């Protein structure tokens, strides 16, 4: 077996690791089904080979539980195949109860019980057939499985509403207690069932069983394992017990040990015990002594019969001489009349086709027949196959007369046997493939059923999600309406703001004073038209730049202390009259008023500079209009 995940040796190494590390022996499981389940788990965890998955198992022990749950497909339900449980309730159980002592215990074995649905179904049909008190006093149900997780769930006896859908309403109300959407099986009847781990191949079977159910479990094992399990079931059942198999079971192992009670419902009983056979062969001889003539005729008749017999025969006497050889023997071995009375060990036939001399001596010594089968022999130009019998001959007094050697040509039978074996092998292969295909189909059906249940659950979740999405859509519509109202309000406010901005821009443009607004970092935030006219810089050239670095004709040293004091929160207005240079390079005098910019009397967030042109500066060395001596205009800060 070699596939995309690795070789047969790698696959067997993985199974051996599971056996050694966790005690799960999958030797007798069907390799095709086993490989398919393991490959699907490998795909789920994203490992591309058996070696990588073995590494994952070694580093992540929790993966074992996931793997075993994946391999041991626990697909079950209450009253699965209802007609079988009806047949048990109406026919099998009443007859079983009536056949024995009214107080005799009734033992039931549910092999491969999974999560317990089948075991509890048996409790219900037994109770319906016998009554609650009879079940509590007489019945014991042994429910076994190899999967510990499934047994743990079975012992709880609690199932969801989905799991009990197949239970009729009347039985659901009579045998289950509902609590918050979950259904728990009757605690008193629950004690009738004993759950336990059991390996059908390794552990001893439960004995003295009246009803044994093993449905859709054998299909995972190969033919040899199925035959072994069926022999254990034969030992476990009482003589009048019944075996219930699943519809997918097609094992031929039961045909020799069990007889069908109802083949449609897959119910079987133990077959009759085989009687001892007499294996001793009795040899008898009879003779007629009425007259010598009749005796002579009889002797001659025997001689002729010996001579013309199709079976090649020779006789060796006690002295080891060849005394008789019929026509068929002479033809096969090329014997001549003069070979009679010749020591047998001197003839070629004594060592071809076998060492007959030793066997003749042994048969005479041990007084028993010796047989050889299927010996190849070249005679008459063809290969022949011979069965040889070496038979000691005794008279009525048990005195040894000699040894007869018979040669039976079985060439045709050999050819037919070979053809029959080939046909049987082909038939067995076809049957195994059919069984495997049927079992894989059943497994696929169960997987599809499980997938369908998962899809139903997913559909319910999608419906719930759809409802949530509808609710969210309504909430989004409400939010959208609120946003639309907010947008309308913002549009109105934007209109008002634009109008105020135009008003402010018109106002600032109309003021015949240079207005400059700086933030606390002395970066220019506002620059009106009069500032452009005085200093020659556009607002897009100065907005955001440091005021003290702007290329304007105001003295930097005189403004810096006043600006810092204003931004620092000094009360009152700072007014300065300074000599400056306008954009045309002419000296002028300006009156500068610095006002802190704050909101509601809080810490200033900047300063407002109002710069008014008050006159032209006198020539160098002259006197200014304000009485100050002239000075060179600064180069622009």
C-alpha cells in the first residue's frame, strides 16, 4: 500500500506506535477503511505524510483522543432499524421468557454499544415486553465498547433533544426525564445496564447470554478477525439464545455456527452441535468354498480384475521380490515379464518417482498403510501426477504376505484442482471486494448521515445568524437615519461657518491695519491683506512658518520680549513704536500693539499683532517725527 501520504511500511510503523504507546491494536482492522479514516484526520490537522503525523502524536498527546474518535466511528441512535426492535419485543423476548424458569435471569450483551443508545433501547423493549418489575429483578444488560470516551457518555445517560428524536413520544415521556432541553434516562432502569470496556478480539467473551446484539461493528474487521469473533459469540450464547447482527454484516463466519431465525432482520440462533464421526475404516473379505471350480473362477476373476484395473498396481513379497504387476503398471514403468521375481530394489521404479523401497520396508514393519500425494512423474511422454498408496497385505492370521503399491493417476484431478483453486481465489477476491465495497458503502452512508446532521446544525446556525443580521440591518438603518440628520446639521453648520469665514475674511481685508496672529510657538496662523501690502509676503508663504524668521522689516529683538511676555500670560496690552522697512525698502515707523489670544480668560493660546503705519522715517542722521534719532532699518527678520 503506497499512497500520497507514504508507504505501507510508514503506515504500519504508525499503527505499531499506536499499539505500543496507547494499547490500541488495529492489526485485525481492514487496512483500506483504517487508512481512509487516518488520512482524513491527517488532512484535518494539515500533515502531509504518515511520518509527520507520527511526529505530531509524539509531541501532542491530546491528538490521540481526536484520532481514536475519528477511527472509531460511533454512529448510533435510539431504535436504529425499528423493525428489529419490534421483532425482539413481539416475538423473541416473550418466547425467551416463556421457555425457561419464570425467575431465571435474562442476560443481554450489547457489543459495540458506542454512546449507549442501543443498550437503553433494549431496556425499553424488554420493559415493554416483560414489565418494569420483571426487568428490575431478572434482566442484566452488559454494554461494551473499546472507546472509553463513548462509554463515559453512555454512563451519563443524558442526551440532547436531537439525539432522542427517534424515540417515540410515549416512550420518551415514560423513560426519560427532561431538564433544560436535555433528556436523562430513567435512573432506576439505568442500573440494569453495566457499561464496560471490552476488546472483542482480546478479552474473554461474556458467557450465558440470551440476547447478543452486535450491529455494524464486525464490518470494520477483516475476515479472519470476524471468524474469531463469531466463534466467541457462539461460546457466549446459551443454546436457545439469539444473535442480532447489523444489516451491513456479511460475514460468512456465522454460516457454519449459526442458523437464521429471520434473515431479513438479521436474527440468528446457534446451530446444532456436530456429532462424532467414526473415522475407523473396516476391512472385510468374504469367500465361497462350495466347489473348487467356483473357487478357481473366483481366483481367476480376481487375477483378471487386477490385470485390467485402470489403477497401476504392483506387489512385493516378504522377500522383497516383485511378484505381481498389472498391465497399467507395466505400461507406466516399462516392466517386462522377466522383471517378475526380480528384487524390487533393483528396479528403477523403486526410487522413481519416490524412494519406494524404504516406504515398502516401513509399511511391512509398521503394519500400516503409507500414502504419498501429488508426486510428479514423467511417463508415456507426458508429465503425470501420482497418488501412491503402500499397503501391507496380511492373511486371516495377520501373517504378512507382502506389500501392495498402487499408483493412481491424478493428473486431471490436479489440473481441475488447480483451476478450482484459482477460481476459488478469484471468487474469494471478488467476495472480499464486494464485502469491502459494501462495508465501505455502509461506512460512507454513516459518514454522510453524520455530515447531514452537521449540515442541519450549520443550517440552524446560519438561520440564527441571518436573524442577527436582519436585526443589525435594522439597527444600521436607524443609525443611517441618525447620520443623515447629523449630516444635515453639519451641512447647515458648515454653511454658517463658511458665511462666518467670508465675513471674517471680508472684515480682515477691510481693516487698514496689518493683523498677524501667532500661536504659542510663534508660528504664524493668520496674515491679512494689509500685511501683504506692507511686507510683500503672501499668506500661503508665511502661514505655519516662525514669525521671527519671516522676511519682514520689523526689528526682531524689540518684538521677542513683548511676544513672550504676552504669551506667558502678562495682563494688559503691549504697544511699541518701532522703525521698520516696508516691502519697497523704504524706512517707515510702525505702531505695534500685541494682545494675548485666549478664550474665556484662560491661558493664552497665542498673540495678536496689530501693526499700523504711522509715518516715514527721516533720512539717516536726522530726527524722526516721534523725536527719536534715526537708525538704519533692519534687514528683515
